[in-house]
C-alpha cells in the first residue's frame, strides 16, 4: 500500500528536465562539519552591534531597542550606510525575541532612520542628521597659530623619504618567516632576531661592543631614557650631569624619575668633562659625543678618554646618546664612546633619525650590572614595541636595505648642507656655519644681539626655526620650567653659560620639494 501511494503521488510533483546545480556558498557561511544541517545559526554570526538596553523600569524591550538604535544613529555612532545585523542575529545577541527586533527595524524604516532592501539587508539611512549642539567654547586669549609654510626646526629627518617599498618588502618577508611565538606576549628585552641584527650592525658601523643578550629594545628613545632614569634612581643615584645645551624634555624625563640634573659646560670641543670631578655626588653623565646637540661639535678625543677614566675611577656611568652618529659628511663617522668601556658606558640608539620617528624603535646596550634592573622595570608595565615591527627592522638590517637607505640619505643631507653653505656665502657672508659637517642640522653664528629678532622675523615670513638660546639649560619655552625631584634648582645650576647668538637650522626636516623655498626664506630672514 505504501508503495502504491508513493507511486500514484509522483505525477503530482513534476520534476525539472535537468537538475540545477547547487549554488556554491562562501566558506564562511558553511556550518562546521560537526554541526547537524538543520541546526539554527549560533549567536554572533552576524555583524557586532553594541546596544545598551534597560532591563528594568516601565520601558518595554521593543521601545528601548527603538530608542537605543535611534540614539546611535542620531549621535553618529552608526554612520550612514552602516549595515545592521539581521534580526535573527541581533535577537540572539540581545537575548530577545526575533519578532521584537523585526518590529523595531520596521518602525525605524517607516520613520526614515533605516532602509531595508531585498538582498541588501537593513542599513542606516543616508540622510543628514542634525548634530547635537556643541557646548559653548571660551575664545582663546590669542588668535590661532598659523601653520608655518616652511619648517627648519631641528630634530626630525625628511620623513617623506621613508623607504616605503623596501620596508614593505622586508615586512612581508619577516611576516612569512616569523615563528609562532612572535605572535605571543614577548619578553621585556625585545625580539631576539632584532637584538642579534642590532649587535652585528652596531659593531660593524658604530664600533659598539655588544652581545645580543645585553641589548634591550625600547618603544622610542624617550621610553628608554625613562626606564634608565628609574633604574638609576632606584639604585640610589640622585644627580645626573647633562650638557648645558640640549633638549629640555630629556632633562624633564630624568627629573620626573626623581633625579636632579646639573649642567656641564659646553664649548667648541664638546662637553667640559674635566669638570665632572668637581661635581660632588654626581656619578652619572649624559652626553652626545659624536655630534653634540645642538652646538654641532664632536667631543674632543682627550675628553672622550677623560670621561671614561672618570667613570672607571668613580664607579660611575656615561649615558651615550648616539642620535645621528651615522651621518658624518667630511670623514668617516666617529665610533661610539661605548667601545672604550662597555661596562661604564650605556649606549642609546634610535631609528628616529635614520628612518622615521613613527616607528617608535630604539635600543639600549646595557652594562652587565644594570641589566637586571632595566629588565625588571621594562617588564613591569612599560609599553613594548610591536614584535612585527621589530622583526621587520631585523630583516631590514640583515638584507642590507638599512645600509643602502642610510647611504642614500647621507648623500641627500650632505647636498642640503652644501646648499646652505653656498647660500650663506652668497647672500649672508657675515653669517658663518659652525660645528662639524654631520647630522641633520647646522648652527649659524649671528651678530651679537640679533638672534631673537631673526627668529621672530622668520616667523612673520612663515618660516619656523629655533635659536640656540632655546636649547640652553634653564631657558624654557614660555618661561615655564618643569620641577625636578620635588625641590627647586639652585642659582648655580641655572648658571649655564651662553655661547652667543646663533640659529639651529634643521636642514633634514623639509621634504625635497620644500627645501629650496625654505632656504630662500632663511636667507631673507638673516641679517644683511
């Protein structure tokens, strides 16, 4: 009987002459192989949407959902054109009935907040929503500062010359070869691949004596200096000697760690390291020996030897800031001071000048007696550098791309410095350039009493640049000085001598297309 009924029912179900092939479904929509074919979709398979619905009070779930969606659209959190989750998916995520979501969608479509089309789903309507009124603003005391047309302030490389194609190729190779543990939480010292590559490069190019196990990768120079300052303060240090011309935010970092900074005079042979023995209580000094910032001189060989001898006798430490040691144009770069005594000199290097500040990659070569303290501070909550960026830089170094880029930038910056020298000789013969031919900036000596007026005159012409006085110890912008170690500095500490009027011209800052205009604006601002 069952067979006869089945046979008699077949004519009522006409079959197509040719069965249609099944439409292939995207792999992401296929259920897992262990899931039964008729199992309803699991919550969360649609787009994520965060909504806060009140679970108590007189407001119904449907009205609360409508109000929450309407507020999200009105505030701009849901931008026009944003696709919303299906009613089934959102109902599962919120733990409410599907019909409630469908009714809410329908009402908002009717009101014009949403649109619904077959095959396109439900989206936020493309309509202009009046913004919420902004709170009244207090007008500034002075007018808004115009962005300068040209920028010759020091401290930055030509970021438009970043080797994007070579960096991208290195990143692809590094990502392909990256071990699985590179995607886990890393150690405080940084990726071993980068530390090994840095040890090889620094030994070859800068004369640094470094074992990979003594290198710590930092999230930028300032982060490395902050870590070191905390280690020194925890070890009982209180005073640090710094060059009387330098960067105020470096001094501020050390002060915030509880250290007190003491200025060390600078002349045309670099820091006066012979004065360290007379600074009672000082056992740490921070120097820029390869290219003093900002005066542009190199630490004299006699003083290099003297400061290492002082550190050895006093059981002290020399912190070497080698920020642009690779860029020397009149001769080979001077080797790092660290090579004279790796146990008394801590080397700090960075990619900010050679590549770009945005990478936030720097490194310390740490003496053995400080290594445990540095790792302890670095591993106790300091923000690390991303492992993939570290692997990319390691590949960039190993492949030779870093050397090629530095050589190319060395030629470019040398041509720019030569252009500055030639322009001065022609347009302002009374202004001479001082310091060694190196780095990304030059110091232009001015007639006495003219520095401030030249800087102000340049600003009126849309040219941003700094005078040498800006970097003198105790000369802070806007007359504001950071506090150090909870107590004011003495009059003796504020007595850093002045080196005369000068401009610190960052010829590495402008992109190529703007350098000629910046140089022309500089010549117009200089005294005739």
